[in-house]
C-alpha cells in the first residue's frame, strides 16, 4: 500500500464499470484506503484483473458480472455484495458508454437507446437497489454517480445524445439526494471533463493528438488522470464530505472555468 489514509477502513464499496479506466482507478483507490471493494461490469476478465491488482496492493475485492441495464442483475449484484461483505456503505455508479461522433440526425436509434439504457436507466436501477439496502443500515451510505461536463457545460458537436444522458445523471443525482438524505443516504456526482482513457479520443485521434489538443486548448494544458477523478469520488464518498449533498463536482482541467 502506498497511502496511509484510512477513510474507508471497515467499509464495503461497490464500483460499476470497474474493469477499466476511471472505474478501475476508483476501485483501486477505495481499496488502498481500506475498503473491501466489489467490482462490477459485463465482462469477467477485466474485473478479475482489477481484483488481482487490488489483492496485489494488499486489499480485499470481489468481482461480480452484472449488466446495469438489467434490474434483476442489479438486484443480484447488491445482494452478492452484502452476502459477501455484510453491508453496502459506498457505491460508485461509473458504468457508462459513449456512442456518437456524428450529427444527431445521423445517430442510429440503437445508439440512442444504448446510451439511455446504460447511462440513465442503469444509474436509476443501481441507485434504487443501493438506496433500498443502505436505508436499512443504521450507518446509511454514500453514493457517487459519474456524470460528465458534457451534461451541463461542454458544448461539442457529435455528442448530443451522450450529453443528454449525462445531464440526466446530474439531475437524477440532485433529485435522489433530496429524496434520500433523511434516510441517511448521501448522494453526489462527479463530472469529469476529458480523462486519459480511450473515451475522450475524438474520431481518428491518437493519444499523442489528444495530448497536443489538451496542451493547446485546456487551461491546465492536459487532460485529467483517472487517479484525479478517483480522488474527487473518494472525497464525496468519505466523511470529509459529510454535509455535501446533491452536488456535481466538476474535475475538468479548467475546461469550463
Ligand atoms: N473518459 C472520459 O473522458 C470521461 C469524461 C467524462 C465522463 N466519463 C464517464 O466516466 C465513466 C467511465 O468512463 P471510462 O472513460 O473509464 O470508460 P470505459 O473504460 O469504457 O469504462 C466504462 C466501463 O463501464 C462498463 N459498462 C459499460 N456498459 C455497462 C453495462 N451495461 N453494465 C455494466 N457495466 C457496463 C464497461 O465494462 P463492460 O464493457 O465489461 O461492461 C467499462 O468497464 C463513464 O460513465 C463515462 O461516461 C468519462
């Protein structure tokens, strides 16, 4: 372990979309601060690799395959976490997809539906199952949803449908937070700007192209690292943010400053 922080010792966390990118970084960061972490996604292999990485740093983890668009699978996921670890204290709803790059009129209906299903219905189903569990616990729980600056701030062609889904995540977060804070469940969102994963590459762009674009256009001069997004998520999920409710924390290298 490289950190001495222990904000999540004794707590159980669930991260969706934890087999890659931002989700994996969040899972590793939670484990490094003492949480036992359940990692979820549709494909088994990347989840097993996240578990391996967590165990390698001395942490405890469980991989559960689940599709967040399926209510039964999401219910079974929460049950599996509680069966294994005894509680659900922190949940991070990070699973998401981007399908775009073309003008809205050229977007296939399947791509529209896939984004709505995963990014909006998936977050709703996960929130519902997580809150139903957390509100039974004396200690409640904390949930962080991963939205995007595309939802409320960034204006970029070719991302209308994705942006609409992420605006929905931010609004859903605020509403759910108001509905359930008196149940002891604290809900917030993080809105990343461009992050160092393939999702932020423009059509045809290489990593080097993105580095150059970021240098020229972002106030900070670079995109965010996955660890920087994880740090924001951990803050909101921790007791450091005990009176932060329904907010949407922007982490975007100054893009929307
Ligand atoms: N990268 C950026 O610049 C950026 C910026 C703003 C916001 N975000 C948001 O950050 C989140 C993570 O993005 P990322 O860049 O880390 O992308 P990523 O590497 O593609 O991660 C997305 C993860 O979600 C999982 N997933 C997708 N559909 C799922 C489903 N139906 N059920 C369960 N899991 C599912 C994927 O695993 P499986 O395919 O195995 O299911 C994958 O591990 C997303 O919500 C994204 O919209 C990213």
